[in-house]
C-alpha cells in the first residue's frame, strides 16, 4: 500500500506540482528580467533628466553671463556702473562667487570682488574657437572643486572682452542634493578628468573634498568605462560594500557624466516584492494542490485500504464481511466485483463443505461397513449355525464366544464413535507405566504371532508412575501396537518401550513397518483419518484425546520404508497405587 | 578650526584657549544674568560699593595649587591694573576677607562689575597659562595647540583625553577639512556650508544664537554722516530682513540695537526704527541730500561714503554688497573698501573711516558701554559718537534692576533718534562635532561651555578643532 501511496504522491507531484514549479521559475525569471530592465530604463531616464538639468544649470549660467555681457557692452556703462552691475549679478545669482569683466587683452575692467579679483581670464579661453569656454574643474584654495565660465563679448564681430564667472559648485551640490531616486538613490557628477564634482549622498560628499580621490572608486571606474563606449548601466559594490545599481548619462555641454546610484535592494524592491507575491501565489497554489490532492487521494486510497481490510477479514474467516464503496467510479465497480466475488466464494465454500461432508459420510460409512460387516457377518453366521447345530454343546459354546467377541468389536466401534463427540470418561489413579505396557504387550502377542512378527516390551528398570486410567491407557497401547502390527510386514519387529527422564516419563512404540508418508503425518491424529485402506480412522484420534486428557502428549516420527515411532509423554507423579501404599 | 567671527587667528586662540583652560568667578547666562563658577556666592552691601565673593574650596590650579582668596585677589588686582574691562575702573581695592572670601571695594556703584567679572578668567598670577579649567595647556607651536585633560577639574574629570586646536585661514577651508574627516569639531560652520554639514550623518551640527551683532558703524565726524537725520534715514532705508536672508543666508535675526534681545533688561516695546525707504528718502531730502542730476562717470547719489570691510572674512563681503545695493536704491553711494585685519583695526582706532562693517559682542550691557560710551569706546572704536554717553553712564551707575531697565529704554531711544550705526543683525552660529562624540547639547547654548562633559561614543578619542 505504501507503494501505491508513494506512486500516488509522485503522480500528483509530476502532474501538478512540477509543472507549477516550472511555471513559477519561468515566471519569476521573466518578471525579474523585465522589471530589472524597466528599473534600469527608469533610472537611465532620471540620469538623462539630471544631465539635462545640469546642462540647463550650466546653460543658464552661461546665459546669465551672456546677458550680463550684452548689458555691459551694449550700453556703454561707466566703470562704476559696470562694477555695480557685476555686484548685483553676484547677489542675484548666488551660483557665482565672483564675476569679473576683462578687456580683450585680459585686463580687469570691473569685478564683483571687493578687493582684487580672484578670477583670471583662462588662457585657454583666449585661444578657444568658441565664444564660450568652460574651464575644467579645479580645486580651489579651499580644496573644493570649482570652475569658471568665460563668455566672449563682441561688438561688430570684434572681440571686446570677456565676462568670466567663477561658479561656486556648492550651488551645484544643492541641485544634486535635491535629486532623489526612490528613498536613497542619488546622483553624482564626475568631471572631465574623472574627478568627483558633486555627490548627492551627504555622507559621501567628503570624498569631493578629499585631495586624493580614489581612482579605484567603483563609480569612477564605471564612468571611465562608460566614456570608453561601455554600457550605460551596471551594478557594483560601493565602498560601503553596498550593491548599487548605477546608470550614467553624459552632460554634453561640459563633458561631465551624471551617475545615478541606487541601492539594488531599493531599486529592485518592486521586483522583489512582485517576485515574492508570485512565489507566494505559487506556493499557495502548490499548497492547495497538495491539500486537495491529499484529500482527494485519501478518498481514493482509503477505498483501496477498505478493500484490503475486507479481504483480510474474509481471509480470517469472516465470510459475511463486505466492502461498502462510495462513488461511481472504477473503484466502486471494483468493490462491487469484490463483494460479488466474496458472495460466490461463500457459495463455493458451502459447496465444498457439502462435498466434504458427503465424502466424510461416505468414508465413515465405508469404515463402518468395513469395521462392522465382518463382526456382524460372523455374528449372523454364528446365529445361523447355533440354530443348526444347537445340539452340540461345544459348537454352541464356540458360537457364543464368537458372538461375544464380535460384539466386543462392534461395541468398541460404537464407543469410538461416541468418544469422538464427547469427552472420554477417565478414572485417574497412580499407574505403573511398565505394568500397563507389559499387560498390553501380553494381550497383543496373539495378534503379533498371527501377523508373523515379533512384539516385545523394553521396560525401564524402575517403575514409572503416572496419574492415568489403566483401561484408557490400555486402549491407547492397543491402538498403537495394533497399528504397528498392521503396518509391519511379517518378520518385522514391534517394540513398546518405557523410559523415565526426570519429571517426565515416556512410552515409545516403534516398528520396522512401511512408515507413513510425511505429507500425511500431520493429519494422522485427526478424526476419520487413517493410513489403512479401510476403517473409520478413529484409533489415533481417540488415543491422542486420551493422552491429552491425562495431561500428556503424543508425537510421531516416521520414515517410509523404515518404520514409525510414536512417543507418548506423561508427567511423572509421586503418588503410588493404593495397593503399594497399603503394602 | 575656523576663526571666531570677527577675530584674527591669534585673537581667536586667545578666546578659545582660556575658555577651555581657565574659569571665571562667574559666568553670564544667555539673559545677561550671572551664575556661580569659581565664586559660589556673592553679595553687595547696601550702598552697592562693596562686593563680597565667596569662593569654592575644592578648586585646584593645573599645577596642583589650591584656589585661595589670596590667589584670586592677586589675579583680580592684576586685571584691574590692566583696566581689562571698563567696570574695573570703579574698583578701588581688592582684599581677602575670610578663608574663602574676597571683597572688592568700589569708589561708586557699577552695575557692570558682575558681568565684567564673568569676562575675567582666573589664572595663576604670573602664569597666565595655568588655570583651573577642564583642560591644561600642553604645548603650543605655530598653528597648533595641544590641551590635555585636567583630572582634578573641580566640576568633574573630563572624558576627553586631549584637545588639539588647529587653525585655518578661512571658514571654507576649515569645513572642507571637516568634510575630509580630518577634524572632529569645527569651531564655526560657515553659512555657505552649514546645510551640507547638517546633512552629513557622521557629523552633528549645533546652532545657537550668538550674542554678536553686525553694525554698520558711522563716523560721526564725517561731513554727511555727522547729521543724525542722515543716520536715522539710513537706518530706515535698510531692509534688515532682506539683509539677513541674502547676506546671512537667513542665519540670524534683525537687530534693533546693540542690546541683546534676550537680555533681562531688554524691553521689546521700546522705541526702534522700522524699515521705511520712503520715509528715509523724505528725511534725506529734508536734510538737503537730494539726488543730483546725472554726471558722466559718476553715480547720481545724494552723497557717498566709504565703508571699510574686513577683506579676510568672506562673511562680510556678501553683506556689504547687499548693503551697497540697498543704499543705492535710495540714492546713497556706499563705496566698499576691503581692508586687512590690521589695517581695519588701525582705522577703527584712529577714526580714519567713514563707516565700518564689523561684528561686536553684545550679551552684556558692559559691552554696549565699552563700544558706545565715547571715552571707553576709544579703546576699541573711535567713531566720535557721544550721544549715548549719558544714558550709558546711568545704566552703569544704576543701583537697581529697575534703574538699569529705565536706562536701557533711554539708551534705545537715543540709538533710535541719533543712531551711531545701522544695527543690522544678530547672528546664529553653528558648530559641528563628529558623531563619535556625545556632546550633551542644551538648546540655544554654546556647546563649548561644557566640553568637559563630552563623551566619546565609541572608543576613547581626542577631539581636534
């Protein structure tokens, strides 16, 4: 049954669970891939927007300088007016730490600075082809990154000077600080020379101020690879060993690169949540499948178990047991068929019993005919002869003895039949086993002589006492010895021997007869079983019954062609016959 | 460390080191009242010309010498002789009047004596570097000073082993160093940087109202600025809220005068100037300062004056620009003259200036007296202003708190009607400390007042500034 259960579980697993798990794995993989792509695309979009903002920031600053330049050149302002205007611009646009106006030769004309201007006209600007020059990020006196934007002033296509603004990148930081992707995603700006310009993570901002920026920094390496044509999105461990999703976008106006970093735990949180939900749904489906499968299988297997139980019950002899099957399926049909089969078995069993009874009756009848016909015939002949030869005293006496002898036989047959059905009345007294065996041998010597074989007793040297019935024991000995004589060919030997072993005493009756086949040995003590051609076969059965009623046991060992040995075992008794006790 | 505002590196160290190494007899609270420190109690006689100070008996100097009335009397006599604060001029003698008592005899009542005593650190006579503070001077060379913990500090053993003080030429440079993790504490976070420092989780910032105001001081000898109506008009023309927002990035509050608004004698309802540029124009017009026709190459202004600005402190540059813009709006041409600290001090003392943009202490009324009472003010500032002398003198000689309050009302009226300066703003100050320290900050209180109570959060460490 376990195997059926196992197979049934395997069936559910392969038919329902395995496909569901495969579906789950495929779904989760697809979902993860799609969502990750979506998150990357989203962050790339954010990075692009940030880059646009930065470009706008730079562009706006350029426009401020251009606007200032236009006002300065177009209106022929006095120096004090230029000076005030520069100061007003610095106040109005806090991105600028200082704005200075240079003539075409690079001499300072006016400045927002109170004292000497800190800003110089970038040399590269003077040689640049474009009218706008953005200097590479540099570290100022305070170890902070800064840059300058130079805008060329022209009038009638002639270079009339430059407006140069020094940008305090703290303003850029404020803008970057306000950029948030999710809860903790942030942006950072990497300059042309792979120097960190701004970092949206307040705790990482100190890296900007560090004079030696780590070239092994994962973000900077990523930017380097990106600029070399690498992919715009990647994942890496930052210096806090946190797995980050990073995307990059260029700021074309300046050559800077925007990196948007977001912890993958946060970036892919939705993916993870959806995966979790999907896995939960699949797990629930699996659970439901298993529960339903279990209960459904249970109803299926339980009926098989019920069939098994009924089969066993019938095997134990409870022929009336039947299986009650529910449902309308093949199992129900199997149950019905089983019940029909059981009904038929009962019928067949009754038939067999009837046949057995008939056979038994026939055998008993044949046995009775065998056992009784000869004595009855002898009695009948004697009766007829008595009538014919009634005058002869000697004949009458002979016929009388014949009738009495045959009647004893008839009576014994009838007693045997009666003793089969009810307990044999026994009178138990201390009996000397040697004596009882010797008496039986003496009584059976005529039979032995008639059969032409030797019958002898081998008795123990000491008396062996048991609690027994002398007459019943004699009957047992007679049965065993008679059977032995009948089974032994002329010239053979039949011995009745006694032995004592501690608290037990034994009588062994053995012969050198034909022996009993082993397949019949087990049944020889049953009623109406005989190894002889004729007869009721009650002798050994009654002998066994007597021995067991006397507290003993009887066993047989036989070998075909060599002989048979019956061993009767009794408990020794300490009691003694009354006569002995009295004497 | 970035410098204490308005001071040079050397004067900054002169302020900070005594704060950690010495203790005064009393200290001034935020409201201008005094609390016990080395003196556990004090009492005036009825005439308020005799002040008895009862000293603590459990105080030791860094060299193990106990603090005794004799030592304190010696220290006070030395400071009085140096006229280090104005009220000491009223002290005729200092005497030991008991095992734990010192008595100061005054020639006349002086309400500034107690707040001035709070400004005087007690050091071993003749050994100014041996005090009673929580830390003792271990070494000093160049820009670095090392202080060690004083285990017998009477208020409790400091948890921090040592304090290293580094100086930086600018606040930006100092906070850049802080960002790099080279410092555990920043003396002052610049207004430009404070938002970044505040956002950093490895650093805690502590802001508190600083009893220092920024005035634009006028030289009343100036041909135009000598006119009180002009000075009053200038005060009316200034949008101080805008000055605080644009010039101080919102980290301050407009000043009505030189008296600390949280001072117990300050009366908010007293007369003050309100922002009214139209009234200012009318007042200037009435004073004869109208805007002239445009002249080539010159700004068409009612008048012009030059404002000296300390060039080495970037805080004043932006404030000066905003001021200049606001003055230009009513037709006043304020020219800016950046000066080095030395030149600035020289100008202030010599009186060779039109106007000064400066920072002044103002928690104690004695400081107001020191700056704006003409005979005393000439020690630090020579603006020629004398109008407030009478009111200031009345405050100084007041025998009761009510007299002080009445004097303050008079003083505020004088400063409104005849202002010696345009009082611009009181400042907020922020200090930054590494999150590795439990600072136990109290609201609106300078964290430097309890450095001895700071505790390293993790392993014992030293604090650098």
